[in-house]
């Protein structure tokens, strides 16, 4: 039986701009880490891309490198950290742990469910029986080169991020209200989706979600059959046969898969297109992308991200 060694040296990357990342949380994370590890460094991000730059320099700059990177923030912060950890398809030399402090925190939920972060991080630092080191699949967006941890989505889920900017709430409640408001007023766009070169959907489209994580926005199980390390990307397409206003409740309960107009598939290369020449509105890992393209293509990078999660994913 393989033995996983406990981490010895950690880099904590905290995003002060994330929804619930305050000084008290940062102090708590440092206290937990320093209670178990001989070396702990902290970096507070100052601008977009700072987390990626800092992690890349720590891991590949030639000095003593951490064997654990702790991302304190939301899904966007986690994605930046993952970008810094991973070089191409060769895999990362350190493992990732997440402390949730954003709006949706789908990355944390994907790995730990609703367990308190203190319990999860304690299990990681001890490499105890409640934690397991896994090698997750990632996606890569062909158009931008960006890595994708949780997933990428077009349509109503992406447009809800625009709505969320004006809602004075925090955490998952903010995105939940934004999703409901956006869905109630959403007009499907003309779209097409290909899986490994085969068209699986063409017509009016409410959303097309591609990725590995089951949840979006921390509570919507758009990809309920997704596995984190099967070497494939899952895709769910919801067509206009489904009323957009019903999508939040349906996906929260994972009751959308058997409805007319819903397609679920898996593959290694998935393309989502908008067919009227207008830019495709899409996001990945909770970050709205610039409207530069009318399509996005994701390819899978199997097993390139070492990440700590619950020992039994079925329990989360």
C-alpha cells in the first residue's frame, strides 16, 4: 500500500479581494499551518495574475520549493494558483489545498463537500486517513491557453456573473440570486456543441457546461456524473426545450438530465460554438472571459494536478 508523506513546506496564497478573505481568516490559516509545518510562507495577492506569478516563481524559480500550496480565496483565485503550479502537460511538483473564501467555492466543495476548512486542512497537514492525494484532470482552452479546473460554461451561467456584480450579497447567496434573475430574463442563443468531432447539439442553447467538477456556483450540479480523474471532460447542454427560468432549480436538484433538449456526453476535446457571428459569452472557474471568440474548445490534460481532497469522494 502506497504511503503519502505529510507536507513539510507550504506557500499560502491569499486573495484579499475574495468574498470572505479577511485578516482573521488569514491568521487562522497561518496558525493551522504553522502548528504542523516547519516552513510556512504567506503571499497576499495585489493584482490579477499575481497568484499565478508568485506560485510559478516559488515552484520553478530555483530556490527551496514548497510541497504544498494553500489557496485562500474563491474559484478564480484557485484557478490562478493552478495556472502557476502546472507547466504544460507534465504535472505540478507540489500539491494543492484549498481554503474556501469566495462566492461559489465550487473547487472546495468538489473536493471536501461541506466539511469545515479547518478539519480538511488539518487532515491534509497530517496526511491522515481523512485526506487523500489525488491527481486531477484539467482542461485547457485552446483559444486562450488557460487551464480549467472546475469547468467552462456558456450562456445563462456565464451571464449570471455579470448580474452578480450589482447584487449586494456575499458568498453563494450572491450567485444564487444572480442566477435566478438572469435565468428569468434569458434568451437562448444559436449554438452548436461537438464532442471529439461529433455534433451532439445544434440549435437554441440555454447553456453548455464543460469540465470536471460536478457543481457550479457551489450548489448547482450541472455535471452530476463527472469524475475528477477519469481522463475525460464531461459536457451538459441545455437547449431551449427547457425554460431558462427553471434551470436554477433543476440543476440544484440535478433533475435536468432526463428532460427533452438536454444532452450529456464525455470526450477528450469539446467545442462550444455560437452560430450567429456574435461573441460567445462564457466563463471558466467563475471568471467571465473577454468577448473575443465565437467558440471555445477545451482539451483534457489527464492527471496533471496533485490535489488534496476527502478520502472518500462518494461521501462529499
